[in-house]
């Protein structure tokens, strides 16, 4: 999508600068984006916060833009309808990916990878809900329906997916 004009909108940021593991000392920025073709989506950006610093190294961030289908899967995971979602083969070199894992009452984990290098951001339960609300609003905008209808469709989609899986077994 680099050849298309993109308009950026509302953003939400989270910081994990108290982590001991340097690959978990990260800043996470999720921002609404609209391409010239009027596709509504989000960018997920993550950067390391160097040890002995409180500022993220945004010059070396990893960015993944989620498709509408991936937005639905991420919402389903953040709201506990799915355990995890993986979206790979992003970027010009098709070497970027994102994994979102629901950790139950502990929150969620978001991992961004590029060319084998992986960064992880841990969200508390409250942060997971806040991010879920942010992303589901964008999904509702893209689908041009209400947030409550979006959540109902996500729930039904997971039920249908489970039925399909059970029929295959």
C-alpha cells in the first residue's frame, strides 16, 4: 500500500517501560488509517524503549497495517472470543507479522515481527479492553454498522467457525 496516499486519524498509545526484558520494553501505537481507496483500517506500530530511557526508538519501529478481516480477528481475540490470532506476510518484503494472544484475566500480548526479529508488548486487562474498544469502533466504521451489531456479528462468526471445525473432525 506504499503507492497509495494514506490519511491518519485517531491514535492510542501504550508504554511498557517497566519491563525487565529489553524486548518487552516497548511502546505500542495503534492508529486509524484510511487509504486513498477509502479503505478503513489501523496501523499497529511498535518500538523498543532502550534500557535507561523512557522514550521509544520510533526511528526503528515495526509497522503492520491490518486488513478488515484481520481487524475482526484481533477484536475477537481481545474480547476473548478467540485465544489468538496470527497475521503474517505483511510489508513490501512480506516479512512482517503480528500475533495477538488473549491471556485471560492477565490481559493480552501483542508481538510484532520483522525478518525474524520479534518485539512483544504486554497489555493489562484494562489496556486490552481499551484497545479492543478502539479497534472495534474502527471495524464498525469500516462495516458501516453500530458497535453493538459489530460485536454480535463477531460472536456469531466465532460460533460458525467452531461449528465448521467440529464438522471437519
